[in-house]
């Protein structure tokens, strides 16, 4: 087995580093843009008097960074070639996201709102995998051109991990002589709705609570009559772009969906698999940053006349974290490599447990690493003059969102004991 990274990838990391130094860091240094990254970051980013939403200046800066990255050929690296990208693999993107996150906070990669000079864009890949030829002809140009921005509407106030029990319903209804669907329900934590042109609204169209079949992914314009954003939920790490919303008699045309009627849950599963492996890589990178910064500080800080690093009480916790990071890196890269060798549906059947292993452990690891970095750095580590509190507050969400770690551990258990996955047949008679 060859564990060396492909030459094209190591060359690309060097190209990214050069682009960051020549273009992105100067933009961050201009016009006091450092306020979005130093101890003022939470206040500078948050419009406290406008529902806690991101300030326009912050979003404009992120947009400018993405524009520059796109012009340089970086932003769409992971998009399929036929959709204007470079066809970057899951392995490529995992390595890139770890590499960028390991640099710490910066305009090149700020994970609070999934901003990066190398875009994540899971919607592009799932659209390619699930859209019918008719849907592709209708929506591809707007989606690829950035005129169609979709939010992911799966979670509800009463249902998160138990998505198959969702209460949102869609029924056929003709209006003004046109066939279509009426959607009623509530959604929660629908990130990005303040700028989204459409919401991917998952609703039950047939079947019973708990059935995987019978859920459809509708494409609902935003705004549209009956779609009401009730409030933006203030969170541990601000600003917020996560609303609670209601759908009361929302009507969409008959063909306003992606994939197939009653088979939309597969789109949701595809989305979380792509996001989970990349979030795992980002969390790993942020953990590595916390570890390395702690090591440097422990070598430099000299209480009682000797470096902190001389103390095993400082060394051993960081040794544990570094060991876990090294092992996790190999699992993330192997899993991403395997994902590149199968389609989305096969990932769910054969590799979903490994994706969950990577994700829940990486999200736990980065929280432990950020906490340890605060402890090693003492009072200054607890302050906002260091980035560790921000890293902790941001990555703590991923132990809950898009599959709480308990749900992901349950998935791993189901594969391990043969209730799901490749071992199911093996253990069928036990």
C-alpha cells in the first residue's frame, strides 16, 4: 500500500499556500478586516440589532474572498469537470480542508459559516447524482451560476435525528388550474435562509412515520407565500443564520422537486455523507492547530525558571491528542479514498459507519484539543485574544448537527453488530 499523497495534490497545496500569501492575507490586512478575526471577531461579525444575523460587511468580505478564489481557479476545485470544476476527489478535499483548518483562523478558511477559498458545495454533487435530465435542464444553469442558492430543510422543531418521523406534509393540490403540491409544517436550523433563493424542503408525501420511503425533496422558492421565518436562533457562537420557520399552505408546481417522488431521503443521506467526511477533516485540522500552538507556547513559556514543556503534566495530554490526530488522519483519508470508488447509494450501504467514525471522533477531538490549548495557555488562552475559545464554540456544534455523535455511534453499532451494512447477512441467523 502507498500512503503517499498524489503529486498533483501536494503541488496544489503549495499553489494554495502561495495564493493565500499573495492575495488573501493582504485582503484580510486591508481596511481593518482583522477585526473579523482578532478578539473583536464575534462583535464585528454579528448584527446584534438585526436578529443576530451576520453583518453585511462580514458577508461582503467573504464574498470578495470567494470571488478572488474563483477567478484563480480554486473555489470550484471539487466540482465535476462537466459542471465547471476540476473534479477534485473526496480524498483531495479532505486533505485540503485539514490543511487549511490547521492554519488557524483566517479569511482563507473560516468554518463558522463553511466559508473557504476551496468551496465545499455538497449541493452541486448531490444535484449531479440525483437530478433527472428534466431537472438538470431546468435548474443546472442557475445553480452553477450562483443564482440559485439552496438551504437544506430537513430538521424540524420536534424532529432532528429522527428525520423519518418528520411532521411536514405535502399533498397534491391544483391551484388556478395548475397541478402542484401544498406543503404544511415547520422546519428548524435551516442554515443560510437569509440569503437562500430556495429551500430543499423535505416533506412526507406517502407512507407512515418511520418509513424511509415516502419522503420527497421539494424545491421551494424563498420568499414564497406561506413561508414564514419565525425567528433566528441565537447560538453558542454568533452570528446566527439558523432560523425556525413555518410553511402554511405553501404551494409549488407539480415538478418542483429534485430526485424522485417518495425517494428524497437518499438526497439527504448523500448530503450528510459528503459533509461529514469534510467536517471531520476540518475538525482534525483545527485540532492539529490547537495542539501545535500549545506545543510552541509550552516551549516558550518559562514559569519557575523552566519551560512548561519540561513538565509531563503538560506533555502527556498533548501526546494523547497528537496520537489520536495521527490515527484519525489515516482513517479519514482511507475513508475518503474509498468514497471515491463508489457511488452515493453504495456509500450508504457499505461505508456509512466509517464516515460516522471519522466525524464523531474528529468533532470530539477538536473540542478536547481546544480545551487543552486553553489550559496550556492559561489566562490568555481563555481570553478572546487567542482563537481557542472560538474554535471550541464553533466545533462544539458539530457534535450535534447533521447527526449527533450518539446517532453516529448508533450507526457504527448497527454495522458492527450486523443490523445494517455488509455484516447483515453474516449475522442474519444469530
